[in-house]
């Protein structure tokens, strides 16, 4: 019988059965632990570990709603609520189980623009502090609101990136050395986006419940996106047999750049949508203007890999939509169903996609003679970082 055969021969177990034995044994051990009610595991001395996280704040006229999630190992019961050092009545009392969520409604005549400090007092005497920097009524999430978010997505993502793609005629006339510098500029742009995506995702992850993974979700999302794109890239290379020196075809790389930028712009949409949904309308408007200017340079990053190709208008429009339309999706998610854990994972997905694109573009910057990076290429990378940093100063999340 050949090695690795999965058939039974001369009393030997098949290969699949050998692999299944450890799985069956651990399943039996866990079943026995459950049947015996985990002797010794439930015994613990000391006070309960109570951790609540306020996931969302909704301000309605004369009312404050807090969505809280239990981020600790023990059940938590909210006993009292204090607003600006005064205990107030509330609705939604009850025990919140591990990773469970509950809405606490506080009838309170809040005043627009005022700051509020809310304490949640648990049954064991623990306190959870939540601050509202400037009170403003939470806009209603209805069809017109989603329409507004769609328009903002077009203003912030599709239009600026499409305008940035008008650099294509310029890119086509700079020669091969100039194209390498522009590719380096693209890498600098994407490198800044990668760092920015990681920092924003980590900040959001740390502000939300840690029981779902916290900042690890950023790394998990990045790994999932990177490995998925690597697998797709390997499959396409095997099918198409079109590999240039150290990289794929220009049109394929342009598509990857658009996907990476689109996933990053999903995070920008999340920021805009959550700002508007939380009532921070001035912040939302500021983000729209800042991101619009910030994203214009991303169009250049998309067209740089296809500078030496004839590209139809329809393909350029498609690339612009891939890169810009996710702003709308992000705005919808941020406005209607903002969840810190989900958002952290999505930021991680964007990070992984951008890193994979940088890996694809890197060989195209190197000299074909000795594989070195020319001073012009290095300057291009630094210029890309500088451009994104400068335009990023217009945005403060």
C-alpha cells in the first residue's frame, strides 16, 4: 500500500482516523468536564470583576440612552445612575451577563452644548464613568439620512479620487524613470495610509469592549485581508501567466491599489457617519472637507501603475468607484450600526489590503540593473508621505 493511503489495510487505521483521534479525545474530556459541572473551576475568592463599556450614546429630547456591554467575566447589575453628581431615575435595570448588552434610559432635561458626566453604580458599589463632551440631539436614522450619507460618500470618495485620476495624461509623459518615481510616490501615499489605518483602528478597538479581542481584531483583520489577497494573487498569476519582472501587470496592480484605498476609505466613511449620528455635525462637515482634499491624491496612486497602457474610460470609472464608493458604505455603518469591535476588524482589513499592495508595488520601484532604489525613488516615497501628512492636517478625528 502506498504511503498516505486512506484505506484500511492489514488492520491499520486509515489516515483520516489517525487525525481524528486527538479531536475525539479532547471532545470527550470537555464533555466529562461539563457533566461533572467543572469541579473546582467555579470556586473563586474575592469581589466580582465588573467591567462595563458604554458602546453608544443617544440623546433624545429630555432623555439620554446609553447602550452598555459587559466586558468582564462576571455578571453586572446596574443599581443607580448619577448625572453631574446627582442621582436620577432610570429604566433598563437588570443583570447584564458576560458580553451581553443592555440599554439604560435616563429621563434627563439635558441642555444642548453642555458637558455631562454620568456614573453608573453597580450593585457591588463599582462605578463606571462616561462623559458627554457637548450634548446635541442624535439625528434620526431614516431614509433621508441614509441619502445624505450616500451623497457625502460621493463628495468625499468618488469625486475627489476621480479628479485625482486626471493626472493620467501627465503620468504618461514622464518616462520610465519618472514612472518609478511616481510608483514610489504611490508607495509613500499608501504607507502613510497604512500607519494611519492602524492607529485609528487601534484607538477605536481600545475604546470598545475588550472581550471580543480588542486591538487584536486589527491584526486579525489585517492577516485575513493580506492572506486572502495573496491567495487570490497566486491564483490569478497561475491562470494568466502574465508576470513582469518582480510584479504583475499594470492594470492588475491598479485594481489592487483601488481595492486597498477603498478599504481605507471605508474607515473614513465610518468616521463621518458616526460623527453625524452622534450629533457632532460640525465635526462631520469638517471631516467631509478634509477627507475630500486628502483623497484627491489617491487618484494619482491608482493611475501610476497604468501609465504605459491604453485604458478605457469605463475602466477608469470602475477603479474610481472601487476606491471611493466604500466611503458611503462606511458612512451607513457608522451612522446606523457603529460597533467598535466590527470597526476595528474592518480597519484591520484595510490595513492588510494596503500592505499587500505595497508588497506588489515595491519591486516596480527598484532598478532593473542592480535592484537598488535611486535617490529620486527615495524622494518620491518621502514626498508621498509628506503629501498625505500635509493634507491629513486638515482632518482631526
